[in-house]
C-alpha cells in the first residue's frame, strides 16, 4: 500500500486510537458503511459487489464440470483467483499486484479448506469421474484499506448468489454414465453458505487495536492479525501480518475481539443477503 | 460495535430525486457541443470537428474573449504563482526537495527558498546541504506557496514566511482541487477549536489551533505532545464535514466548512461518515450558501 505518512501524522493517528477516537470519528470496533449488491455480473452463476468505505471488490462464481481430485472422488472443487486491478493504484501496475493476489487467494483456500464451511459433497456428480468446479474470481477495483475483509464478504455473498444448474445422470448404452444439463433454467441448486467464514483484520497501533483500518491506518500498523471467522465464532484460518511482534496476552485479546466482531458481521451479512437477493440490480452505471 | 450493511438500490432511491434538477448550461460532459458558431479559439479541454466545438472533458466552460476552455471537475492540480499548497516531501536531492502536490509533475522546493532554523537570512553553507534531511525528510508534510511555474507545468515552491513550513500533528484530506475556492487567506483558525489550511491543490490540513505568536516557528520545532480528546473530536468532525462536502461536490472554503460543521452538530462524529447523513449536510450547506449569496 502506497501511503507514506510523516512521523507526526503517525503519532497523531496512533494517539487517537489509543484514546478511542479515530481519524474519522469511528470507535475502534466500528466498520465503515458496507454497500452490498448481488447478481451484478449476468454471465456468472453468482456474483456480488462489496464497497467497504473506499474499497471496492467484485466477486464472481463460475461453475464448470471437471474431474474431481483422486483423493476425494465424491466432492467438487473450489478454485480461488484474485486479481488486483491496475486501476486501483499505480503500485498494482504490471506484475505489481501478483504477490498480494497469490497471498489473498491462498488465504481464501485455506479458510475454506475446513470441511464445515461449505458442503462440497453437493458438488459431486459421478464419483471419481465428474464433479462441479467452482471458479471464484475476485477483482479488486479500488483499494481504500481493509481489502481482505471486503474480499471475504464479496466471496461469501457471491457464493450465496450462486445457482448451480441441476444435472441428470444417465447411463449410456455402453454402460458409462453421462451427464446431461436440464433445459429448465429455473432448475438449480443452491449451496448453504451459512457457515462460510468472513475475514476480520485487526490492526495493532500503539496500545490500541482497531477493525476495518483505512489505508492511512494500515500504513502505521505495527502488527495485524487476520482471522477467518464462522458465524458460530469458530476461527478456520488465521494469519499474522506486518513486521511488528505481539505479546501473548495481546494475541489472545485480539483473537477474542476477532471472534466477537466476526460473529456480529456474519449475523448482519446473513440477514441482509436474503433481502439483497430480490433487490433490483443497480450495476456499475448508476 | 456498529456494522452497517446497505443494499445498493437503497442508495439509488435516495439519489434519484436529484436528477429532476436540470443540468446548468455551463456544465458539459465529453462530447457535448459547446458552440456551433465559428470564430472561437479552441482552448484546453475542447476539440473541433467539422467547425463545431466539442468538450473533451467533464467540467465547466470558461470563456475569455474568443478563447473557450473547459475546466475539468476532477483533474490533477495546475498551479499558479501565489497559490497556497500543501505537499509531501518524497525525495531529498541536491540542494532541493522533491514534493508531491497532486499536480501532473512533482514540484521542487529549493534549499534557497526555505527559512532555515535560527536566522532569517543567512548564506546556505555546505553544512546546510548535508543537514537537509534533518530539516525535512521523506514523508514530511509542508505548507508552501507557489513561487514560479516552469515551462513544463511543474512548480517551484517556497516557504519563506513563518506561516509556511513543516506541519505537525493533524489530519490530511484530499479533495478535488477544482472544489477549493481561491481566497485571500487560506489559513483559518476556526472558532470551533481547530485550524485548517485549505491548499489550492485540494489538500486540506486540519490540526489543533495554532497560536499566532508562539507556534509560528516555520515548523522546525515539532510538538509530539498528546492532543486532547475534545480537540481530536473537533478535527474528526471537520474532516468528515470536508469529506461530505467534497463527495457531494460543494465548494470548499472557510464559510462552507463552518456551515457544514454547524449543521453536523446534531449528529455524532461517527455518524457523519454514513453517506445519507453526509449528503444531507452537504445539501443544507449548499442551500444556506445559495440563500445568503456569499
């Protein structure tokens, strides 16, 4: 992130957080307004767009039939791909965003690798031969801080929006099973996304820590913990970022905070998603 | 803990009322016809096709005799001599600092155009050259005045007055430069308990009140003391007000900022970042300014 701050600006920001007044007046555990929209990409099986303050993320899900992993013949696969748009900032021009893209998609795969998150059995078609592959593509359109949280919200919403066509499995004359798509477009299955995790990033600045850090706040963050939190508070993956070190007590405190915020965020998102499903599509040109 | 998720179409419902107002004539978008009459000169932001003059950027039309220009609403800052700007040092070089001022090219601040600590006027020695990073280092913010504009449009700055110089604790905000109105004074000690410097380049600096006599040291004495929480809240409120004005395209100068601050008092500071409240405050400010005809 390409924000440079002077020493006194950093001190002003850090002192503010220690006192519980952030630069934009928020309390340490307040999020900025989140804008949510579903089905923004008509060609995708499911898509969503999340705006978190100035950050803007688009996620799309595409279903394709492919071969399952040999070790898990009955299950489908989910493949994450993150793309940082060069429009979002000059630091992502050319290959500049590659490291961040890989980092985010790895972390997403790790968070979703827990079996309880998403029922992959539902994606299996013919054991050992064919299954659904879900390609989850995330495009970061603007970076206004706290990209990770926005990405995870977009992924969860896009999965909620995903409609997987129903297939019929027929036996051919030669005794092999064949897959046939139904002609009826309204015949689809929906996955249960209740248990999909959401990332909560907590940044430590001075003696205080905050959620949903802006670009400026992340520029003076000493240490950051990102956890993938399920709606019941279980943490399925976690990561520590930035160069600073943390004491055990503050790590535990930050994890507890992550869980609390994550549960609340999940609850709010889940209640809003059902409303969003039937809302008219606004799109990008509004 | 407050988490506010809203649907995109809710936002649209609030905004749709605005489209009823007709677009003012002098505002154009790319491809709009400015004039079909012959005899006008083609200025910046326009292009000529089959003797018809079109706008090539979104902005307002400005006419000086026969010259027609379109001044873009959102663009990099184009400096003029005498402008007050806020900039960030990005490189310390040979007898000069390179400063980012949100213009197309980086600006320069020569060692000869700063007031050095200690004496008003003294010869710059080699010692001073070696000490440059001690005065201003990468990342530092300064307020300065545009001394001259080079042929390529890059700016040369100076800080040869005690009101300019390095900035201490406070918050920086960036707004489109076209929203900042040129005024006699860009340094304001607001009655609500904070100081603002509204840079012509669209950078707004909000900091605790500057004491006229004792604090004007050219910024070489930095103060790392804790700012008390009431001042901090005022700064955050002003910051959110300015963001609200900028996002809703309201001109920013001391009067609008104070108006917005006054209207914002019925809300808590953190409520001001909510888009509909920000919009309400901006609209109220716009109305008040319009009625009083400042």
